[in-house]
């Protein structure tokens, strides 16, 4: 937990401002588009992160708080069943109203009310904890906002540029090597210092056999070799579900790759560019990550192997698929009330990803962070690290 109310308030205001900064390159028409169910319109993200603070904090802690608009709880609730009715996820793109201007007014109103609450009261531990959760919840949505904007613009026939200065491919000066980790018993989980989510708690010991892990992520050059060797046509490389996924979608390359006159290009937030062969491959599903590892006669690391080895790895450019199912740690405790819906109810049929990405917000990564997605999804900045 942050140590002072002033620090917490500064962190809150910095976060709220950054969300709106991410939206500055958008045109008004971009705010309401929802091409697929997994992508939410930017306007909805702006409203939902504000709803979280209003419903979980202001209504509970601010005396005589006046709700900005009684309809907004219905419009901007996401998946919190215990918080009441909500707009169906697939219908978020149908929300031409409230307007973008009204949503920004909503944000300003709630931010001002939060500032007043924190300035006029000695914040209790419960209030500080909830505000901190709200801040990191908004940081999660900042990453979703960027990746959703990329999907919205990338699926526009004109493939417009979001920002010419946005760099998706940080350079690495390290050569690729295999890191050897000895057999042993290791502690896994958050150590209790600083913020974490409940799914990181329950520090526990695991036994690991000796293993090797690559210090670098798989590059576009590596992945192109997989494509050129017919990786998408070799059934023995794929899980059965993965093979069905490949065949049903006729998938032949990572998302946003485009082939023109036998040359490969990539759509990024800075527009369509020639494929950077040295950049880490991204927008890869778990199915593709597994098949590539099979092709290399390697495997994906477990989340425990990743956490034990993280200090030796070059990480943070891509969310890294692991071979671990998203399950609770021993003695996992869901938070009481509606916040218990934040992580625990998703612990089925998903894979854990570790690390972070170039879209992850500042002050939001840590080696114990457990991201999770369904194996077919790849609109996030997901990548591959190999293990043996």
C-alpha cells in the first residue's frame, strides 16, 4: 500500500490523466467502434474505469455523494454480477449515447469527487486499499485501451495510424543464450511488499526439475522460418483444438502480418511497416506458441519456471504464454463482496501469461503478475519464450 494520502492522490490523478492522454490521437468516430466481442470501444473503457471508482468507493465512503447519472451503473458495469444489471458485452458498440462529451464530463466529476474525498479525510486502510485497486484496475484498462484501439484501427480498411511515435519493437542488445536453472525447491508468489492482486497471493513452495530457458523472446525472423517450413500445415505440431482453430480461421500467420508481392508487412500503432525481423514476434495465440515450440523441439516454460528465472531474462516487451493453466495458488482467498469477482471466477479454461508488454502501463509490472487469457486470443501483445 502507498504510504501517504498525498502520494496516493498523486498516483490517482496521474493515472486518470494518462488514460485520457491515450485517447488524444482518436477521432470522435473511433470512440464507439466494437469490431469483435473481445474488443471494447474506447468510450466504454473511459466510462467503466470511472464507474469502478464511483460504485466501489464514492458511494460507500463519500457522505451525501450524488451519483452523476443513475443509468451509468447499468451502462458501464462489466462482469460484476453482484453489482446489478449491465449492458451485454457484445452490445457495447451500440452505445451511441451517452456521448463522448458526457463520458468525459463523468470522468471529470468522479475524479474531482475522489480528490475531494482524499483531501478532506484521513483515508482508512480500507479506503486506501480500494483506491489503489481502482488505480491498477484503470492501468489494466489502459493496456486494453491501446490494444483495442489497435484492433479497431487495424481492421479499418484504411489502416490509419494511431501515433507515428509509438514504438512497438524495443531493441535488445543481448545475444540469445540458454539459461540453466538447477533442480530445487523454490518459493512462488508475491512477498507482500507493494501492490499485487489476490491471485498472486498464497506464497508457496514448488519443486522444479532442472531446466533451460531462453533469455530472449522468439523473433519475427524465427517465426517466419516456422511459416516458411509449413508450420501451419503440419498437423502433428498442434493440439487438436489448435488444429481446429487453424483450419476454421484459415490462419497462416500472426495477427497483423500482411503479405504483399512475397514481402511481409506488419500493421502497428504507427501504421503499416515492413516486418522487422529482429523484433520479438507478437499477437500470437497459445495454440501458435505451442506449435512453434514443438517445431523447435522445445516447449513453453511453466509460470513457476518463468518466475524463478525472471532475473536472468529480457522481459517486458511481450506477454509471454506459459504452459500453466490459470488456477488458484494454495490457500487462495477471494476478496469479500463484489471484488471477489475480479480474478477468482475466471480460474478455468485459461492459460497464464507472465511478464508485461510495451502497452503495459508504468508502475504496473512485477515478476509475480499473473495475466490470463483463453488460448485462442491474440489481440494483446503476446509472444513466445522457449524452454527445454
